């Protein structure tokens, strides 16, 4: 076999020369096999139909030939009718679905009580990390807690205070619910103690959250009392509870 | 001092008090510690063109004295009087709270004086220089509300109002039986006082009848420049009461000025009847017309009225003074309490504006639709009440910086690129579900750079993340603060709606995973009521706020733009859309099914936004125009008579629909296109549920301008009620305010 030099695709006679040659040449040759195949099949079908018709018509008399032709034409018309109907069905306009049904949300339910564990995950600002006994407020002079709104009405509020960093912070501390100062009574002197009061939230309050704010007149670090802790603290809370008062 | 604090009073003696031993002794007795440094006379030089540089009045001798004092005492706080001594604040340690008491606004003070024909005196500077002074303080005291607003506009530092405190000393009204009304004025001999009195006297002497019924009594150093036998001059009075006992009515005809007018306060603290121009009453809680005269002439008109009927008018004015006094006193008490609380706790949390950070990867100040305008509206709503900054995931190049500055966002937008290089070794562990569901949006360096940035800044009270795909960045917050996710849409239901139509969404997530991500945040923002209700049920322990898209609503009753667009003989309908598949699908359907019918009339279709890019390869009629993305959509809305929104699926709220009605444009929308708009049928919207209804609606509006007008009115009124900036974001503003 003659060696063909195709640049870097040089071939050795020790290899399968024919396959290598085809694989090298193929990308440069336009094999239009599909078109040739279609043309061939068309020719075969046309030839077959012609042969069938010749066979049906050749051995009959003139009247039979006419009848046969009428039948053939009728079959063709029926076939065209079905094809047309199928095509029209395919392109017929249909309205887009403008009203995709999504289930409606159920009514929002406002609970009658809420219990906020200050050792847990809370929503609010100016609180130190949680501790086993509660959570300290600081380092700034006001702390707040926000929670989803309860329904309107009268509530009893209980705030469990574990401790304060300096005397008098709790007693001089305004506590506001939704911006209004609460009248709270201290359950006992010393700590732990509870601050208890009642609050009436009117129907005019429409926001989807309630906010409890504590304002401090003093802040202190434990280091000022000789302890190795530089956090600026105010009070430590254990939990806050609001319960609807049944009238 | 009455609150128990020990105060060192450091006096740089510019007024030569040192020669008055009585005054020195009195101060030494009053203050816990009193230090006086004689004023070293030397010729001051302006270093800022024709204005004073902020430190031009600060001499080296003050610096060494203060440094010595700061070393000797462990001060908790330092209060500096006047901005031109503010350099003193820089001489104290960072643990000392630095308070700057401004007295007056010094920026543009020279212009104010020149405007009134006076030569600038005392200290006057530029806003840039004054800002340098303010930035040295932790807390800035402005003497009245207008100046507080001005200072807030040039500094990010905490500014509070602290008026002039005084002891109330009510003086009984004089009997007024002399036959003439005794009108008093009290003032020093500064140029503005002299000019104001001149203007008043010129006006008064021009009214002959009035001149005879009024006796003018003047006290203070201004007497030195008065040479008029008709005026009774008392000169400097030791006790103000002696002056007020001589008069029936006090006047302050100040023609202009800044700060708070102490002489008006003198009348107020005695509960004395007074009439004053508006500049003379700046900072007082009064709306009494006699206290806020529009001009000196107007003040003289009132004087004429009072002269005619003093028996009735003087007690009325006395009553107005007492009401104003009560309100002023209450306000001052509150302000003083706030300051004392700061000193006792060394915390300014109760005084400062809340700090809010917005985290986004969308350059919302650039032209765009939907999310761009949503975030910009949110920013605008926040910045009026809070110190708001934006941490932006994108680069900033010169052109972009120019756009940022033009949008008023200079120093507000912070690129993560500024923190990228130093954040490489910062530890960041993203929430697994959030990062797994948005792999295409997850970049570890995003989290690291945010952590680095937050670590370097003062604490933010709240951090708002834009869109669910940035939710994984929540883990970058290094301290306890309020984390808020602005969802724009609930993604799982959105995917469901699209899937029914055989469309894929960019963000694929199950409802369970979406809830798991939302659960990590303190607060979730929904864009419309229905989604808010779902979130409340799915996340009962979380705060869910419904904040629809906020827009600035057209103010005209019948928008001029509507009239303008109608001058054209063609009826113009518009479609605005971003480049999403949903938008492309919707407008293609309209072009295929509706347009061939309605184009027979004189109708033009104008398409705006990135959706145009998806239509470029389509052959379109000459009456269909693709405008692409515009710098401002106002132009688009002004150009059209009606807007269409044939969107078939999606979720959330369709911002383009909200903007259309806010611009007073009748809207033809599919049911999905009007989702989230309450009472759509009476909000300037025609809901079309089929091809036939869309065709009918277009033809109806094209042939019925009166109906367009009616719908335009309805649209504006609905937009104002449901989507004005204040209404839309009020729950969020209230929540941040409650922190």
C-alpha cells in the first residue's frame, strides 16, 4: 500500500491503514445521507403505489376501473380530512390558565399567652449571651424584646428578674409596652423577684408585633466590684410572660 | 452638678473675665474645679479662603493646658462649647464621651449676614469645615430643631436638640393705665440686633397714629447706639425684672438669624406677652400668629391691633406665652434628662438614631425594574429615620461611583471588595440549607467580607438581607442583632405556579427548606398580605411584616402627563418588564393573540425594560416599539395612555402594576398581574381573564377617554392609600424604632 502523507496524521503501514484513512478524511467530506435516504424512500413509495394501482386497474373493465378510481379518490379525500382535522386541533387557540389555584392561607390565630424564656433564642437588642440562670441586659442603657402580636385586650404581665448589677436599677427602671409605660409592682424586696402588672392593648394598635422596652439609669461592670468581668451590665432576666385576662 | 457629677470648668478667657475678681471667685465657688487660661492675643489668620478654618481660633496654649488636665483627671465625659474649639475633643482618650455644644450653626453664617446688608462678624465657616468639627464628637447638641436637622444632614454622628434651660419666674402683668402701650426691647449691640431695631423703628415711625400710642423702652448694650429722645433707654440692667416691670408688651423684630433667640426666651420665662417675627421664635413650640410674624411690617400690624384693644389682647397674649412656656419647659426637662442619663450610664443608645445595614447584590440605584425600585424605596423609607448603609456585593468603578453620588448615596454604598483582601482568613460557616439551595449565589468570600466589615464597624441595630438567596450570609453577623429577611416573593409557591405552566425558575426550593431558612431570621418581610398570612402560619414564633412596594405617588388630580400623552392621535399602551421568562412569555402571548386584533385601530404598543432583549429576534409591526432599559421609568409612564400586565404566573406583588397605578395610569392586568393590590377593580385596574376580555379592555379604553380619566383618579387614590412610601414601610420603620 502506498503511504499517504497527511501532515501530522502520517500513517504507518503497520497499522489499520483503511480505518485511519477514513477517520482522517471524514471531517472533510459532506455525506448527505439523510437527503439521499429520503429521496430513495420517496421513490420506493411512489413506485409501490403506482404498482398497486396498475395491478388494481389493469385486469378490470372500464366501469370497474372508474369505480376503483372513485374509491381510491374517496379514500384519499377521507385521509386528507383526518390530517386537516388533526392539524387544526393542534393549532387551535386555548386560553392560558390565568387563575392558577393556590390554597388560600388560613386565618391568623393570635395566642392568648406568650412565654419568653430569656435563656433561649430571643428577638431583641442589647442583651448579652445567655447563661444558665438568665440573660443580662447591656452594654447600652436600653434593652428591648420584640415578639409577634397577641390579640387586643387586657393582659397580665410577669417579668422574672434574677438580679441587678447595682442597687436601685430595677426600682428606677421604666418598662414600656408598645411605647406606653407600664405600672409594675415588685413582688418582694431582694432577688430574684417578679415585676407584675396589667396592660390593656386597644384595638387601635394594629402592628404585627409587640415591643417591650427596659430603660436603665445605671450600668456597671463586675470589675468595678472587683470581679474579672468587663461587661457593662444592668439587670438579669429569667423570663417574661403575658397572659390574657379573662374578664 | 445637681445630679451629683463632679465638673471641671475650663475657661479660655477670650472675653477678659480674668480682670474681674468677683466673677472669678463666683466661678471658683460654683464649679467642682475651675481652670482659667488667659487668652493669648495674636492675629488670627483665615486658612479657608474668605471663611474661617475650623481650627483657626484654636491656639496652642489651650492644647497643652487640656492635655495636662486630661492626664490629671480620669474624665468620663467632656463637653466642648462651640465648634471652633472642637479640636479639644481630639485630646481625650477614646473611652471619654465627647459632647459638642454648638450654640449656633456656623456654616454659611457669613452669607446670612451679608444677605441682610451686614458685615460678617464672630465665627463663620463652610459646611465641610463644620462637619470636621462635628465628626470629632460622640454627641452633638443643637440648640433648636432646624439646626439639629442641618447638623444631621452633614454628619453621621448622633445629634440631639438641647434648648436653653432656664428657671421659670412668672411676672405679674402691669396695669397698663398710662394711656400709652409700653413696648420693650432687650438686646446687645450686635449688628443683627441693631439692623432689626432700625427696620422696626422705620416701620413704626411711618405710622403716625401708632407712634403716639406707643412708648418704646429699650434695655441692654444696644442702648449705646440709640440716639432718640422718644425712646426710653435703661442701659444694662442687673435684674431683668426691672426691665419687664417697665413694659406692657415685649417685642423681638429679628429680621433673620440662626440659633435660639435668648431675648425671646427671657420674655417666655417670665410668662410675659410678646410679639415676634418667625426667626425670633425659631425653636419655640408655638404656632401663635403673633409669635411667628412673617415680617417686621406684619409684627407692626399686630402691634396696631393690640394698641387698639389692650385690655383684651394682652391677657390673650399672656395666655399664649404661658402655653408656650409649659410646652418648652416640658421639652427642655426631657432633653436634660436624656443628657443626664447619658452621663450616668455613659451610653448614648437612648439618644442616637438606630443603625441599619442593608445587604444586597443588586445595584438598585442603577436603571432597572422591579427589585431595583423596591430596594431603593426601602432605602428611602429607612434613611429618613435611621442611619442606613448598604453593603453591596459588586465592584464600584468610576462611572458607577458617579451614579452613586448622583443618586445621593455617597458614603452609603460600601462595596464588599473593600474588605475582600483582609477577610481571607476570617472564619465563616454558612447555614447549610441556605447555601445548598442557592449554590449559584453562594460565595464564601461574601460571608467573610461581611464578617470583616461588621467586625470593624460600630454595632448595627438591624441587618436586612435582600432576597432569599443571600440568606446564608446571616451567619456572618458576629453579634446579637435583629436579622431581617426581605423576601420579595415566597419562592416555593412561585416555583409551583411556574411548574404548572411548564416553566423553570432560577431558584428551586421546597417549602420545607424555605421555611427552615426563614426560621433563622428574627423578622421576615412579605411583599403582600396573602404571603404574610402564609408566613405567619408557617412561622408562628417569628415577626412577619407586610411591606408592599412603596412608591412616590403622582400628585396631580388629573396627571398632566396623561393629558400630554393624549395629544398624540394614537392611543398608546405600554408594557414594562425585566428580562424574566415570565415577562417574555406574557408579552409574547399578547403580541400573538391580542395585538393582531387591536392593532386595526390607531393603537401603539411600547415595550420597556430588559424584556425587549428577548423580543429582538421577533418580527414586529411598525406600531410596536422596543425601548429597552430606560434611565427612569417616569418617561415611559408619561409616554403611555394605559399600561398592560398580562403576566400569567409568578408570585409576590407585581411592582410594575403598582408603579403604573402610582403614575395614574389605567392598568389592564391578568388576575396574577393584580395580585397584592386590594380592591383592584376600583383601583384603576381592569382585570382581564381571557383573550376576549383583554381585547375588550384595550378597545374600551382606546375609545373612552373619560373612563381613562376616572380610572386614573382611582389609581392615584388607591396607590396613595396602599403603596405610598410611608404606608408601605411603616411596620418596618415602627419595628426598628421600637428596638
